[in-house]
């Protein structure tokens, strides 16, 4: 799909507030699909309110270059109908939670999330690099984001520099990180 065609499709889904499924990956690698509502886009990124099991499960910011397909079919329409019946004010609640951030570049994304004091999950889903970091943003440069991370026992670890060009997904305002950040130990 051409970049121009993709942007037109994204704009339509945003305007119509449509539930979609986004397939992602590179050449021979596939990443987990993301389902939900696209809220914003730039030349290089999209912001999506992730919906899993009919529940809001955080905001995902993903590079456009990782998108292989955006699907909106009868199944997605049916899921959306269920969402609207189960939570008629759900989309409005999601939009209320979303503090628009500048998604022009990795630097602007991280600067905005740092300013909002968000706990983030930063991932590289590629087999070659594969990592998952959770924590608060300490520092941003034009090549790296330094994350004050913690492990699965809530213990703070040494901050880690994640290379921006390797990141395939940034997640925040999800139940996992929102709950975990309350129990961080040093």
C-alpha cells in the first residue's frame, strides 16, 4: 500500500471513528496485531487507542513503516457494535483520557510523555533486537531514549538507553504499567 493511500485510509478511519485491526511487521517478521481506534497520525507515526477483549488497554504509538495492513471488515464492524452496546460512552471516555501528544518524531513523543510523567512500555518486537522496557523516561536525545526501568518484581534497575530506530511500539496508560508503577521498589 502506498504511503499516500495509507494516510488517506488512516484519515478516513479517524474521521469516522472506526474500529480497525492493524497488522505490523517487516519483510519476514510479523508483530502482534493491534485493534482499536486510530486517534492521530503524522508522516511517521500513528496513535491508536488499543482495545483488547472489549476493554480499553492503553495507547500505542507505532511507526507507520511497521504497518503492513489496516483492516476494517464485517468482523471489525461487529466488534464495534458490541463495544458500543457494552460501553455506550466508552469511546468518549477514551478520548477524555487521551492528552494529545505531538507524534511528529520519537523525540517529540518521548518529550511529551515525559512532561506528562507517563510510565511507558518501550518495545522492539524484532527478533534481531527484541526488548521490552517499562518505566519512566529519564532523558531523550536524537538517537536514544533513556528509561528508568523496573523489573517484574517492581525493583528499579539501572536506566537503559533504547535506540529510537529500533523501537516498534510505545505503550502508555495501559492497565499493566499504570498498576505496576504504584508498586515500584528501589
